[in-house]
């Protein structure tokens, strides 16, 4: 298009999602006059304006949400292991227990302290004791200045120092097993919730398909009702069935929403940032399933929480020895070296001392004996907790095996029922369309069809859940397996 000198042109200007328009003459467009500089200024203002900032933040939020747009089971477990606050807290406790080992080891080493003090006395006292007969008289002063270093080397503490080091190492092992157990527990819950979401998605799909077939039936029934071929009560029954199916569909959708929110919590992300999950329910491979009592008992002992309970039992046992050490004497090497001066730092001289310090408790009002008995009772409690947890784990493993067998058989029966229900609905629908059947029979066959399909999906989910129950009960939940 040819432009004249005085003609006006309009062009859109889009900056940071904001579209504006500028009107300029052809000469101004080509000569880059003041109007062009004004347009550039407006562009810069739009970029730094709150509107431009909000647009940038919106895009950043969308990009952040895109990172969680769709997740496979492997992705969900991976991000949960990285972002779970619960697992992170267990790792923090493990780091703290490692520092506890360093603290206990440090108590075995000599202790060196520096000191400095000043005192104002009511009466003058000697600053430095007499060092020899016939020497210079000692200096007296009400002001006493002291500075120096002290050293303490533990020789024997009734075995408490080495016992304390052993306790710290056991606490570290307990924390390590707690991290391992929390990891397996997190994978277990993420897997089950993820499979539940897939199950509800399959159920929702089947419900929509059934609802679609029911709505077609209602449309045909309305046509028949308009010509007087069916009674009003039959149409009301169909409407009631449609309403019930729509309610069930909403219930499934909301249940899936709640499951996704729980999955987001396990993964350590906000629920609104988590998109749809990806995957399908598949029948698990159960060839390596151990069902013998000897194998189960062996696997149970490898569970992290069982190992943790065993370490806690040893920890409580070692604590008894720690408390009994209070009945034994302690022996320390002590030393002191420094300077001592009076008022105005008069009589400033060095002083030192070295020796052995021995102590033994004679009577503590029964405190030490009570602490020993308390430690003994805690050991018995820890031993009983270990035994209870071991028996509980055995029951969980046996229950999981029983549930696996039941779910496999239920899945087989549900598949047969679904095939039969689908064919029955096809026949009843055909009979109804030809006038040989009633609407009640058609509705009943449709309900049986949907229930059979729901039973298949539920059996799949129960079988996968039982498999995870068995792996969790035997301590065999691994990230690499997912």
C-alpha cells in the first residue's frame, strides 16, 4: 500500500500480553520522529508496570505448574523422595545423631579451658603464697586478678564415657533405620494412592460410558412416551436412574480429587500444582512370592522398622550399664597454669598446679538405684515392643498373601461376570427396542453391567494393593521396582 505524506496508519503494539494501538503519519513512521520515541517510552513503562509484572508472574506460575502437569508412578515416587518434608525431617535427625557420635567421642579427649577473673575482697589477702623461707615477703591485696588455663584428662568414669559412645552409635543406627523405614513407607503410600487414582479414573470412564448408554435409552423412551407406547412411570424410572448415575459420577470425580490431593501431600507439592497422573492398572507379577513360614520369618527380620526396634532394644540394654557406672569411682588428671596479681597488677607471678582427682558416690538418696531400675524397665519395654512388632509383621505378611489369593480369584470371577453382564444388557436393550422387553429389565441389566465393570477395576486395584502390602510387610519396597 502506498502512503502519502499526510496519511495516517494504525498498527497494533503488543507488549507483555498487553495490546495497545498507535496512530502515526507515514512520515513519522519512516523518519522515527518524536512519536516513535513516545511509543518506545510507553513500551518500557508497560514492561515495568504492575500489569506487566503480573503477566510475567502468571507465565512463571504456568511454567512451574507445567513441571507437575503429568506424572507416572516412577515420577511421583521420585519427586516424593526428594521433596517429602517427613522424609527430610528423618534425614535431619540422622544428621543430628551423627553429630551426637562426634560429641560422645569428644568427651574421651582432654578438655582445655581458659579463664580470667577479678575479685574485690573485704580484707587484703596474699596474692601469691610464700615460695621459700627467707625469701621476699608475699604481697597482700584486696584486689585479686587471675588468668590462665586448666586441663582435665578423664582416666576412668566407671565405663560411662565408652558406654556413652556406644549409645551414640546405636542412636545413629536407629536414625538410619528410621530413614530407611520412612522411605519404604513413603513409596508404599505413594504407590497405593497413585493406583487408587488410576482405579477411580477407570471407574469414571466406565461410569460415563454407562451414563451415555442410559441417556440414549432415555431419549428413545421420551420418543415412545410422546406417542403413548410407554407409561409415564417407565419414563420416571429412567429419569431416576439417570439422576442416580450422575450422582455416582460426581462422587467418583470428587473422590479422585481427594486422592490426588493426598498424593500431592505425599509428594511434597501443593495440590493445585499437580496435574493428571499417567498409567494404567496392570496385573502384577507374583512369581517370586514367598509364602512359606520360614521364608516369611527371615524376610520379616529385614524390615527396617524391625531392625530399628532391635537396635532400640540394644540401646536400652546398654543404657543400664551407663546408669550403673554412677556407682563406680571416677579418676581424672587435672592441671592449672596461669598468672595471679593484686591491686594495680602488683605482685604478678605465675602459678601452676597438677594432680589426680578421684571421686566416689557414697549416698545419693536412692537416685542412682532408681535410675538403674528405670533403665531396666525401659529395656524390658523395648524388648516387648520388638516382639510385638515382629508378630504384627508376620500377621501382616500372611494377611497380604491371603488377600492376594482372594483378589486374583475375584478378578477372574469379575471378568466372567462382566462378559455375561455386557451380553445381557445388549439382549435386554434389543428386546426393549423391539417392544418385547420392559424398561425395568433394561435398567436392571444396565446396572448389573456397570457393577460388573466396576468389580473388575476394583479387583485389579485390590490385587495391586495386596502386592504392596506384602512387599511392605516383608521390607521389600524399593524405588527401582516401580
